[in-house]
């Protein structure tokens, strides 16, 4: 079994919902592997936060690697990983179906590239690996190439998925294993109202999924579990089943959260804080609209096609607000998501290293209360624009 000791020394006292004020010292393990390229080294104050009720402390900024193996070639991916780690990022998030777009010929490459970097740099005891199992409800198009049309969240599928991820990641354990989408249909995420869709004739019960994850936890293949793209009902059902049957408790939820999508705040935020299920916020730049890239003529035309006029108008208001406070829009957007009390980590993702370096500026920014209030005024006037 690979060494699992944390190489992060933590000093400080508890304060707040996840509340840990920590000074961080990243110590090299006994076998550190090749040194990081010196050109990549930049210091950031990436505050450590406890992940749920676990012994894992993750940086408030984390890196999602869903472009690795598609938009991002391995050389640039390695550079991103070097830069991220040097900036204090220790949580790297992937999934068995990545990269995006999901295609049979590239499936698994994101895990493979991450695993190759970890092995070549000697990083396993210094990083936290998060990955996911794909179920039938994944909103990623046709994925019949992943375990065929019988892909479910049952024991056989989950066991096969874990073994595949372990092989591609070149490790014998996964720190955080997540259910990518619920098996049942979810109609509230990204929408303004509930729509009724009948369940399939047979759904794998949540308790069966949780029991399978419990077996893998007992076997040492995974350490902790989480969910992604889940509803308030789903989170509470996972917690209830764990308590009643002595099964592993979910410690995280990975859902979309940004200036343009604050639906997590209604229902899920209270659960996250009271039940210690930390939010790993993805799409903090609103699928790219908050990145500032849609400013010149050609990309503005692309934005007109991809995003509604209302969403573009609200984004312009946020951009104007950021300018008044002498910062760029992506910095403000990333800092906003990071500062929320229910957020454990914000998942940055970039197509190339230069984008990542620009986004890392947000780690050192704390938005003043006055700015947070002005953000709320814009949001309250037009919440979660579609």
C-alpha cells in the first residue's frame, strides 16, 4: 500500500463552519522525486480547509483536469500541475469519463496524465486525488463506451470503475471518490423550476451504491466518498443511510457555483455547513463567460451564440463592478466563490498554463464587504440568469 501520510503540517485553531485558521508548511516526503521546474515556482497564500469531517486538509483553490488529454496536451498539462502545486494547490480533481468532450478514443486520458505526473514527480503522498464514477445519469452525452449500456451505480460497475481509475492513476488508493451524477433524473440543477420525469423501471437504490462504496473503503481502495451534481434530497438520503447502517459518510458535494449560478445557496448551503459536507465548486467562471475571454469581435460573436442576452448583460454588470474595484472579472469571480462559508475548495480549470497562472491571482485576493454587498445587489435584481 502506498504511503498515505500527509506532508502538510497544520497549526492553528478551529473557527467557523469548516473553520480552520491554519499556517501551512508543505514538507517534502522522504522520497520527493524530481524537483519541480524552478520557473514554475510562485508563492500564493492558498488557505487550507478541512474537507468535511475528515483528516484531509485541502487548499481553498483546487485544480480540475477535465481538459487534459483533449484541449490540453500532456506537456502543457504537466506545466499546469507544476504551477498549481507550487502555488499551494494539493487537490486535483478528475473523472473516469474525462477529458471533455467525452469521446471513446480519449476516455481516461485525464486520469492517465495526472497519474503519470504524480508518478514522475514522486507526488503521491503530497497530493489529494479526487475522481468520479460515471453512472447512467451523467449529462455528458453518449457514454456507451464506458461499461456499455448497463452502466449503473451498482456494486459491479463501481468496483470496475474504481479498478480502472486506480490503474490509470498509477496508485493503489483514491483519496476522494465521487458519484458523478445521481442515477435518478435531476431536473432542478441549472433550471429555474422542478420538472417531473418518471423514474426508470429500476433504479439502483442509494443504499446499494453506498454499501458498495463502503466495501471499497474497507478494502483500502478509497479513503473518503462524495457526491456531485446532487440535490438536497439526495445528500440527506446519503447521510441518513450512512447513519442508520453504519456506512461511510459523504464528506463533499461537487456542484456548479459562480456569480451566475448561486442555486447551491438555496437548500444545499445550509446542509453543507450543518452536516459538514464541503462544497467543491466547479464552473466558478460560469462556463467561461466570467473569464473575460469574450471581449473581442470573434469571441463576442461566440458568446452571443452560447449565452443568453440576459446572462451576458449581468456579466457586463459584474465586469463593470470589478473594474471599479481595480480588479479583473475572473479574479473577482474566483475570490467570490472561495470566500463563501460553505465552500471548501474552488475548482479552477484551464485549457493552458497561461490561463491557470492568470486565475491563480485570485488566491491572494480577499473581496471587501462593500464589494460583496454590491455583488448581492446585482444578483438579487436578476438571480441565476438563464
